[in-house]
């Protein structure tokens, strides 16, 4: 007796596995058997790591009597056999679900402002349950968006105080069921333990002068050296400071006419653009980790 089908749901499957013949066929055939229609698909075989990477966006009618959660669980069960046979690291997400993103900031707010505007105007289809900061500068901005603001101070904190602050931070991640943490110019180094807990779901942004111009006033240092390119890097947070797998980067040319203030202004414009793109790529399941690098399937 045929299954009576109602509305359709949209899903995104991502996977990586040892590269071998037949992977695309195995995945596609299974989806067809499950009644799915593939909307778009991208794949890449990395010769260096001998691994295969794939992203599939597909739609499937919801069987009568199943809600979205039941249908997603059933699909995951269906895919589990193929995934095991090909030794896949894989994930399957409901494309319509809005991820829950926690924003963290210190005293520089251009990235925070930009992300909140994109959120308000629907350019980033996310939920923002909380904004966290070690300073109070942006509590009014958070209130204007009706988003809870959590002040977790760290001024002159001892190691014990730092550990206590991060424990409160982790409690917020759990309490709000956070999918992604964004360090939108949060100027604190996360501990190795917290980096491990947030592995693959915390994104940072910084200028691309590193490692050349570390510490305070990097744009002034760059100006003094007469650099001709400035840029920004968005990457996953790891215990290796500012060296996590890169998601997105961009650059802009400058000249001898640019002042240190011009460098700061242009650099901040690049930072906000790069961070927004990196978040979008992550939330669209376009980023797959490949050791210390990433595979990013961009339209």
C-alpha cells in the first residue's frame, strides 16, 4: 500500500570518508529509494588526505503521520548503514531549522552591529538567544534588539576567576542550547578545555596581519611597515591561538595615501564581511573539516 505523502521537507547531508569508487552512487541511490529529490550536490576528492567530501541538498515529502523530527530520525536511520559501510563522518540537518547562535564581544562593536542588522533584516536566518561580553559597552544595543545581555567580567582575573567565568559561559551555551558561538571581536583567549568543548562550533575573526603584527595597535604597526594589503580571516576556534581551520578570508589594497585611521576603517569593513560569510557558510553546512584545513562548498 503506497504511503500517503503530504508536505515536503528540505535537508542537507554532509560527509567525509576515505576516497573510493561508488560513494556518490551509494548515497544518491539511497536517497532516491527514500523518495528524495536532490536539489544540488557538490563533491571533492582530496588527493593529499585521500578523503572524499560531499554536500547534498535534497527534499523529501513527509510521510503521513510523521512530523519533522520523526522524519529526520528515520532518514538518519536509513543513512546509517551506508555511512558505516564507507566509514563516513557525516551529519544530516533540517535545512529549515534556524540555528541558535550566541554572540560574544568585548569593546569593539562593528562585527556585532553588522551581525545584529543582518539578523534583524533576515539576511542571517538564525536565532540569537544571548549576547555575552566581558564589558558592559553593548548592553543597550542588545536591549534594542530584545536580546538578553550577559556581562561576564574578567578585569584582572586570576586563573581561578578565569575558570569560573568560563564555567558560567559554558552554562549559557548549555542552557540556551547553542549551536554556534561567534567571537565577534571578543578579545579574550579561550582555555584549551573550552576550545575542546566548542570544537567545530565556535568561529573567530581577526585581521590577517598575523603572525607579523601581534599585540596592540596592529594597524599602526602595519602602517609603519608600509603594507600594501590588509585583510581578515575567519576560522574555527582551537587551542592554537588564531590558527584554527580557515573558513573565509578577504583582502583589500591600500596605498601610501592611506592613514592609520584609513587602515582601521577598511580593516573593520573587511572583518565584518568575512565574518558574516563564514557564519553563513557554516550554517548552510557548506564547511567540512579536513584536518587543519576546511573544504568549503560555495555556490
